C-alpha cells in the first residue's frame, strides 16, 4: 500500500518534489506518473534485449485484443522506436468483439499505425459457432484458432515476428497449470521467445516480466482506452482461479510470481530442452500447408466439422 505523502523514489534522488502515485512492493519502488511510465517502457526494452526478441530494423506485428496488455505494449513499442503494426482477430463474440474491435481500430488511428483485421466468420466460423459444434471448451478452441491465424497472417503479410501481450500473471498461471499436470510438452515450449522454425514464425512476449496491474496503470497514465470486461466465455476458466491463488501468494510474499517464473526459465526450461530429449516431429498440414503434428491440422479438422472444408485435397 502506498502511504499518503510518499515521495517518488526517482524524483527524490534528483531533489525533485513529486509525490508517488504507485508503489511496486517487489521492486521496492514508489513512483510518480512520469517515472512509472519511464520505468514500464525501460522494463519492456530491457526484456526485448535480454531475450533477443527483435531489433528496430525488424517489421513486427503486435497481436492486439483491445485489452490493457496488448494496447499498452503497442504504445510502448512505438514510443521506443520499433516498427510495430497491429493484428486484430475478430472472434465474433457479440458485443465483446464489437467493442474490442472499435477500441483497437481507434487506437491504431491514434498512433498512426496499420491495424490488420482477420474476421473469423469469413475464415472458419465465429467462436460461438465453433463452441456449439466442437466438443472442446470455447477458450481452448479459441486459443488454437488465434495462434493459427496469428502465425498464418503474419507470414502472409511479411512480418518477421509476432508479438503478444502475455504478461507475468498470464505466464505464471499457465506455468502453474502445466506444472500441476506435469505437461512436459507444454512446459518445454513455455519461453518468452519461440524461434522461427518448421513453418512457425518467431513469437515473443515482451511483457513477461511485468504484471497485469502494471499494464493497467500504464494504460491509465497514458490515456489509453481499453476493454475493461472479460470475454463472456472466460468465466470459470482455470487460469482465473490460478491467478487468484497467485495474487494471494504475491500479497503475502512480494516477488513470488517473478521468482517462480524466472526460476523456471533459468533452472527447469534448459533441462527440459537438452538435446537428447524427444520432441514431436512437425509436419505440414496437407490441406492448408501450415505446421501440424498430424497430416491434417486441428484448424482444418475444425473447418471440416463446421462444414467449411476446402473442396478438394
Ligand atoms: P489472452 O489469451 O486473451 O490472455 O490474450 C493474450 C494475448 O493474445 C493478448 O495480449 C494479445 O496479444 C493476443 N490476443 C488475444 N486476443 C486477441 C485477438 N482477438 N486478436 C489479436 N490478438 C489477440
Ligand atoms: Fe477466446 Fe474468450 S477470448 S473464448
Ligand atoms: Zn518521479
Ligand atoms: Zn490445416
């Protein structure tokens, strides 16, 4: 909690008088609005460099959902001088998609960058349609569909890298879930940089060391409008329960999330990816030519289920 009258740590060191508006317990920092914005952008820049994500010469594509994370990230990247355009996937989830598309479009106009749009209704079917015909939970089908179109469109549009707004809370929740079930195949791929290989474009997560709360504060201080309500299908998702558990752990022991996540990256991830470990072979889907573990990829199978299969092989 920020005590009334606390001065900004940085302003204090420069003999300035600004009052802090944010307290970051795990970094032991109290910051004014201006220094928080600087701190957030520096942290994004350092993460990009630490994990060799991309450079100012690369043409990168930010996957924009209209939420606080992806819009804050896009804004920070532009301010830092990166060549970043946006990609919005219209999932066709009623008001939620309508509002988030409008917000994303007007933000693209504000920063004068191109926002590409993929409309699932035209490509495969909306998430509510998929939900009523597939026997998977909507969120899991939605995750696969989003990953597929991000990869496909970024390649078609000639970008080198796809950038997502996954934050520390997201990564910790996923890591926790994968650890509870010891899902080695997923754990092996949980890294903030996935290199380009076998038809997959390079994918990076520059917010992996900043929290959801920090993105929200950055958005508010930068006057970024974002969609404040969750997707209606997310209710009851296990990741939300894990986030609640982790917020209690973090409150009692600030820095736990970051220690858990960075500990995994440093100590466990390399063990899982030693050269002699088996990895599933990647093929090419015989229908769409995208990477797949089977002859026909999950999305083409889904398309067939929705009666929108390509006419011939
Ligand atoms: P989520 O899976 O909703 O937590 O979102 C994680 C990240 O995926 C976001 O920060 C975005 O970068 C990206 N993303 C989510 N939904 C969309 C969407 N509809 N269109 C484009 N990117 C998205
Ligand atoms: Fe995909 Fe909710 S955003 S199901
Ligand atoms: Zn300050
Ligand atoms: Zn396919």
